[in-house]
């Protein structure tokens, strides 16, 4: 049973026809996979999507990535590229560096690169550990993981901590945006896509208290209205409807 | 009270005189700081070392790195560079890329870069989480953290898990080295320095069961005999002597 139908939507197949050399092993709710999907779309790259449920520890998948985590990007003639940060570096070096400077998700300037990487890691590592990782594990993955392997009902204490932590992250996003056009500087970068990807997974579940920070909310509305976001907003999980604001661009 | 005297050793001051533009905020037992110290030395860069005890959450340090973690590299005219992976990328772009290909810690070829980054992350993230992070927290940091903040005696359950996990990592290192000269390919890279840095922190405490994998042991002996390793091997923690094999190149 496919949990999501994103891998087989006709629009995905149409895109796939353009760039059939890229395959992304992902999970629709994995925040790091969402980050890579946004990045690929911003770079006008359309991968074939393969849904991977990492808790099944599929042998063929472990051969691609011994760490057993999503996402993994496959490009013909290259070893598998595992993990959000490594895929971001790879995509910038092989595709992004051919774009005009303002369109690059990783700027060319050394000091700007430090800030983009710092914030990519802030969201992909720190926000994930404190917020989006626990929320997605407790509210989504545990529905599919057998109880013998730790699945089952959400741990309310873990969710309470994540829902408290998210407020500090929204405040930090608001603080950054009050001093800059985008999170890492004057143009959209991987930093914005990472933050938005992790928040989008929590937002689907209604776990982002947008009223906490108006500046963070308007920044997210800007990222969410980009064409790259459409593919994420169309994903729905059977049995778990998205929050009222999830796909609403004027939330 | 300085826990270590490495920041003020005469040899460190002599090196500092050569490259006074670099300052590294580190802790002598932080495995990621050790990785960066090895990398800097391999690149013939000698930073001024400043010992940071992150559990004190010093305001001035949090301004440099809001995440509050070591290491942080400061280079004149640049924003602070936080974290092992980001520092590695920065050093390669600003210094390593000027070296002959065989001396670079990050190769130029795309597919080789994927493998170096994959293994850097394997050791800096996965081995850290499963092995060196818990060992250093329980056996070193908890001596200095006030009991009100979680310091005190080591948690034996946590140590038991870390000491079990390390066997799988040694086996993986052995498996890689049976197919290659160095962990990520034909020459020494960041992957070797990351693995060796994390193992060196555990080795100081006698927590590396070298008899588990002879190939891993001989690989570590090779890395340990490099001049870059000397600065680490000379660090000692008052009240906690290093294991018998720690500074022995023929262990």
C-alpha cells in the first residue's frame, strides 16, 4: 500500500520525463526529504520519487545508504548521495553553480556561504531534533511502525516539549527576517527552504502556532507561495487530514 | 581554572605567531573540536586555541554561535564559522583548494566528494551520537557540569550502550579499509580525520576495544602517527590519566 500517491501523480510523471536521471528516495513526511524536493524544484530539476519507509530497513535501500535514513538522491553515474546537507552541496556544485548568482541557493561569497550553511544546519539538525523530528515520529511514523518496534500512540510528553520548542524557533526566524529579506541574506537560499520544509511537516499536523510571530508567518507565506511548494501542499495522508491553514496561501 | 593547559603551551604560542588570524573555540575533549584541530594542522594552519566550556553558556560565546556548541572558528574579516562540517567546507574552499590534489582533505572530483562528505557525517553525526558523544558526556563533561544542571556520576546504562555501539563502528572502519588505502579512497581525507578524532576521545578514556578489529587498529595507528596528531596526544586532563595505549604510536 502506498501511503501517499505523490510518486504516481500524472504531473510527476510528466516532470520525470524531462529529467529521468534523478531519483529521490524520500518519505512524504520526512522534513529532510521535503527540503530536498523544494531544492530540486527551485533548481528546475524533477526527480522520480520513490517512497521509502525507513523503519522497514529494506536491504536494497541500506545498500544505497548504510545509515538507513531518507532522503537519498540517485543520479546516473554517481554514487548515491545521502542526507539533506550532502545533497544540497552536491546539487549546488553540479547544477546550482551554473545559475546566475541571484538564483543560486548557495551563494558564491565565502561569508554568505558560512551563514547559509549555519542556518541550513540550524534547521536541518537543531530544529529537527527539537521540533520536527519528534512531531513527525510521534504523530506520523508511529502509525506505521509495528508496536514491537516502538510504534503506537504518540508520547504526549515528547509532543509537549516539541510544541514548546517550536516557539523559540519561530521567534528566531522572526528576528532574522526583521533584519534581512530572506533568512540568510538578500535572496532566497537553502536556509529558507530548510526552515520551511521542517515547518511544513509540522504545519500539516496543525502544530505551528503562527500567531506567535507575525514576521515569521509572513516569511512562511512568501516561501509557501513559490511554485516549488505546490508539490508538497498536494500530498495528503489517508486518515490524517491536513490542518485548515496547510494548503492555504493566505493563511 | 583552566582544565587543560593546551591553550597556553609555549609551542602553541609559537605556532600562533605564524597564523594569528585564526582562533578556534574548542574543548580538548570535544570530538568535533579534535577533528578541526587535526584538519587545521594537516593544512599547516595553526590557530590560537581558546577553551570553551559550553555548559557555562557564556554570553560572548553564544553571540559567536547561537547554537552554543564547539567548535567555532574565527578568521579575521569573516563571520564565525560554527561546527565541524561547516568548518571543513570553509577550510577546503579558502585554504585546501590551493593545495595539490593529493594533499586536499576534500577531493575535487564530484563522486569522491560525495563519499568524503558521507563518511564525515557518518563519524561526526552518527558515531558521535552513538559512541563518542555519550562517552565524553558521561565520563568527562559531567565532572565539570554542576549537579543542578545534570552533572555528576556517569550513567552506566548509557556507557554500556556506547561501548556496545563502538564495536559496529570499528567493524565498519575495518571493512572500508580492507577495500581502500584510506577511509574514503586512495588518500587521506576529512573522513579519516573525523573517525580518528572521535575515536581518540574514547581512546583517551580506554573505551576503544582495539582487539575487535585488527584492520581498524592498524588504520588508526597510521593516522595517529601523523604529525597533526601530536597536539592532541599531549593534552592531558588533571585527575584523569589517559589510557596506557593513548599516546603510544605502537599500541
